């Protein structure tokens, strides 16, 4: 089985909007719906759980019903951090399913809508082959290392650098064990699943993705997504 955890617990303070960023609209559709659709309509995906801000759970459920996203099995409350929200999503599947060692989970941001079936399917294939997959985009600008005073110490060869993105995909049982290890160790500060899994000794493999695979965090990100969406929509219309 191929499960998906989509976490959308942020409030979007950096967006400067009263509406959480995952519920802002592009072309009459909320960003989180744009994101969920990509997984819902992929034939390799079996079940989706959405982890949401507690007071928006009913609102999110209504959106999912309105857009007929039938693979979404549940909308549950998030936690105080991204790490805790992902844990809640994983716990849902561990509690509700009979999970085998072959079952995998794709973990994705609700505000990362510029993905497609090709990336999803290549990520799944990477997990089948290697045990995990981290979507990663090539670094396209100069990367430098600085000291505490902000003074440049070295320039890093960008051909060896990647931006870690999502989906981040694992065997469900393996990442569940890592999350529980973090709880036992009192660690709640892992920035993403890749960092957590690396800390607990897993060798991680990458699946290349486009730099367009952005996470919508700031107004600039929102306008970039809207421009990308409108461009792709225009191309589809011209075809």
C-alpha cells in the first residue's frame, strides 16, 4: 500500500494574510486542494490523510467533499510543529491499518502544489529500489559558507548541492520507528523527515525534481505559483 500524509498545519504568518496560506485560492481553488489532487488522481496512491489546523478541520473536510477527493480517508488535527503534525499523520495509519514492511508513505507539504504524477511515480519507484526517496532540485546559484560574523569562508561546488524538497518518501514502519525514537530522545526540532531519518542512521536517496517544486511560504511564492499555474493552464488550452 502507498499512503500519503499531507500536512497543512501552518498559519502562514509570513504571508501577511488572515487566511492560512493553504486555504488561499488560485483559479477559484484552494492551494491545499491543488496539492491533494495530484495524489488523489495518481493510480499508485491508495490512501491519503490530511493533517490540518484544529479549527479548520471541518472547513477542510467540506472542501475535500466538494472537490470529490475520494482517496482522502481522514482529516486530523496537527501538532505544535511540523514534526509533530507528521507524527500524527503516521500514527493514524499505524492505528487504522495493518501495515506491512513493504508499505510506504509519501510525506508532502499542503502548500507545495507544483508537483505531478511523474515525480510521484519516480519517488515510489525509488522507494521500491532503495528504501526511501527525497525529492531534490539542483542548486542553480552560488552557495557559500559563512561564519558567525557573516564573513564568507568558502564557496561550495554547487554541482554537488541539492535543495531538499518533497515528497519525502519512506517505508512506513521505518519512519514510524524513527519518530518514536525522537520522542524518546526528547527531540522535537527536526526540520523535516529527511533530517530526522538521517539523524537515526538511514542512508537517503534522492529523486530529482524541478526547481518549480516550490513551497508557498511568502507572498512572492504565492505569486510565483499563480504565474506557473496560469502559464500551464494556457499551454493546456492551446494544445
